[in-house]
């Protein structure tokens, strides 16, 4: 489930709310319709944070996991794709305990990492892969491009690649047109 969360850049509550009927196994698209959140009577399903249905591509790395879960659910379209140890809804606490989150991040020396950081990671991966910002905004379910930009954290490799691209650009750029060259000279 952690891999699914990172690769889809979804909120943990949205991952908990995914049902079999939300997955299109032909086009490998997940339609996000709900999230699981704490409520006075326990965990409950409600609409997404942005109150909008959205679609998220399922990359090849998570397809075998999703296919396995779809088969296990049989013909029940309302079956949850991911469940807790007793078959119920997944809370962030259940995810933390099931994945040994605290122990793993401490062992790796990243004590500051939160489970929501999986969403930042997924959106950064998508941006690094060349997904345009306006598409990332839709995938994330953000109302604003500024919100989406706060989720993107390019690493040193991405910054260095940007420098290489910029360095290669002048040598491959076409010469200005004669009219533009003339007008620039007159300035």
C-alpha cells in the first residue's frame, strides 16, 4: 500500500477509500471518488478533500499489485482494494503499524518523514518524468497551481539535468530571423 500511495501521489485516506469499481484495468486509471477519515463513530468514507472526482494513472510498477487485489475481490465492485488486518478500513495508524513506519524511517535516518510525504514524493516523481504542471494539479486534486508547486521537491540530479539542458540549448537554438536580427540591431 505504501508503494501504491507514493506512485499515485494520493492521500492515505484516499488509498483507504479505493474500491474495485474505481479501477479501470484496461486503461489503468484510478478514479478517486472518496476518502476514509476519522469521525465520531470511528472511520467513515466521505467525498475527497477537494470535493471533486479525479483520475490518476496507475504506472506499471503498481499494476501487478492492483491486478492481484482485483482478482482477490472477485466480482464484488464495492470491495475495498486495501483493508486493515481485520478486513476493515485503513487508518493512518493502521498503515503506520502495518509498515513499521516509525522504525523504518528511524533506521534510514529520516525521522522527520511523515506518511503524507509519500504524496510529495509521488508528485515530484511525476514532475521529474515530465508531467506538465497543469496535469499534476488535476492528478493531485489541487485548486491552484501554487499548491501543486509546494509539493514538488526536485533533487540535485534534476537540478543538474536542468543545467545540462540549459547549456545545450544555445548551441541547438535556431538563429533569429533576419527581421528580428535587424530590429534588435536598431535598439
